[in-house]
């Protein structure tokens, strides 16, 4: 079961990196789009909201990367945060659903060797 947990952690770290790259691409696209409307057509509050969204989403992605690498290192505290991330990822169809379900299965099922 430990190999499943390490694979799940590695996949979470990889998905976190993919999310960060996608967020950076979306941020560049949004900033270019907002640059086209620089004559005041887009309210400043909206651009601040979008910037805050990108910062908040980046923090969650970086936390997923850190927790994924900590799981690879075998840290004991990683179980609860990874289960919380997996519960949220179940709603990200299709890849998040598969990874979330796999993580929930890997971390919630008991080892056969420990129960004997």
C-alpha cells in the first residue's frame, strides 16, 4: 500500500505543477486582455479580484506541490492535508476525479500487513 501512497503523492505534485503552469498562462492571457481595455472600460475592482483569485489559486497549487513532495519523502503529517486536497479534487472532472478517488482509496484503506 505504501507504493500506492507514494504514487498518489507524486501525481499530486505533478498535478500541482501543471496547475501552476496553467495559472501562469491564464494570468498572462488575462493581463494582455485587460491591457486592451486600458481606457477604463474594465473597473479596477474587477482586475483586483482576478489578481487575488490567481494569487489564492497559486497558493493552493504550491501547497499541493509541497504536500506531494512531503508524501514522497514519507512524512507522517501528510495524510490529513492530502485527504483534504483529494476531497476537493474529486469535483475536478476527469483527472481530478480519478486522482482524488485513487488518493482516497490509497490513504483510507488499511494495510493488510498491519491488521494481521
